[in-house]
C-alpha cells in the first residue's frame, strides 16, 4: 500500500482560489525543450502531436507515461512540463499530447478538441504502443484531460488497448453539466471568463485555417465557458447544443466500467471541480479516490516539502502512484 503524506497548504496560499491561481502561474524549474515530435493521424483528416521526452541521466524504467492537458492548455503548460520532467528524472519516458488544434498541432486540425475526445487519446495510446511495444503505459490526465482519460478507461473496460495498464486523473470534471453550473457561480466566474477569453483568442487565431469558424459570429462575445461551448464547441463537434455535448462527454456514467488500476486526485476546495460529483460517482473496485480538504485546482502547493523533493505535493502523489502500479 502506498503511503500518502497529508497535504498541508502553503500558509500564503491556503485557500482554493489562491492555490489555483498560484498553480497556474508558478512554473517551477525551467527545462529546455528537447522532445521529439510525433504526429498522430486521427482518421478524419486531423492530426495531433505527441512530444516524446526520453529519461535524462538515469537508466530507463520499464514504463512510459502519456500526459493530457486541460482547457486551453498544451504540451507547454507548467504542470505538463514539470511532471514530465520529474518522470524523466526517475527514468520514465513521457509523451505530452497536444489535443486537437493545440500547441504544435495548431494548424493540423479542422475540428476542435473537447472534453469528450476519448477517441483521440485512444489513437495516442496506439501510437505510443507502436513506439514502445514492450513497455506498459500510464495515462495521466489533468482537468479536462482527466475526464478524457477516465472516459476512455470506462469505454475500453477490460478490453486491452495497446500497452495501457493504468490511468491517473487529476481534478477531472467527470460531470460536465454540474461543472458548467458551478463555474458560473460567485467568484468562480473569474475562471469561466478566463477560459472563455482564451478560447475566443483561439477562434481568432484559427479562423483562416478553419473555414467553419468564419461562419460563426463572436458577437456578442461569449462571457462564460458554457456560452462558448454552446455557440462554438458543440456545433463544431456535431452536438445539438451544450447540454448534449456535456451529457455525452462526461466520464461519470462510465466510471464503474473501469477495469484498469486508476487514481483520481482532487481537492474539496477546488473552485472549478465541485467535490459532490465524486460522492455521487459509482467507482469501480480498481479505482482509488484521493480527496484532500485543500489544494485548489491542479495545484496542491504544500507548506513544506516534507519527505518530497519539493513543495509540489500533487506531482509526487501521482508519480509515487505510477511507480507503485504492479508491473
């Protein structure tokens, strides 16, 4: 059994909001980009990019990891760079996936990425299997990427998929309808507006390469992520409306089907992900749910490093869990 030290937040950023903001902007140690890029054909004319990082100075472990980012993120998101680097440092090869239209794949997709794109993660798993045929794989998904990860694990259930043998989801929005309601309440609106602004910028940047975007008006400008998803993500992805998109894309109804070892890590004070979702979830016997009182959204910056190498408590819990997965 893996020992889990308690999470005690840094006193200067003890609230969920402060943890979330700090986690988004503190980058940690700078790491030079040395990845090899692999394009993955998605079968509909679109492609995504995997950023392949080999272990640094240590002998490679018998495991690889595929990392999936959150809304408006990419391979260069601070948590993606930081955790991939730490995995490389302990000998684990990593693949950071850019979702459709994101990062290095910005000009390679005509369709938007979204929280239900488990088929894209499936294609990435098969590509990793092609590149590392004899090495077990763990998927690590963060925020929206966590929902994609759990949705895929629930869809495949006990059926083998490449070399995938375990999954980790950090702060996953497993019920997108509830998350959409929560993020538009009170102070949480600041996150909704921030996501919306970033996604509107995405629309502006992609209009020339995505003709379908030119037909959709940005006036009045979306003021929330739900409004954006209703006007852009849903119709561009073949859904009737935002409710149809959120209902079909949520991992929640599929969680009981997960047969792989799975870890879900989240915080009760996460302003983006309401904890009540996890209390309602019908989890499989192979899934471990780790909820902390504090920690914010994809943050968990501790008061002190304790027995960990640094203060990024979240990083070391998922890394330790990966190392403890039965080979």
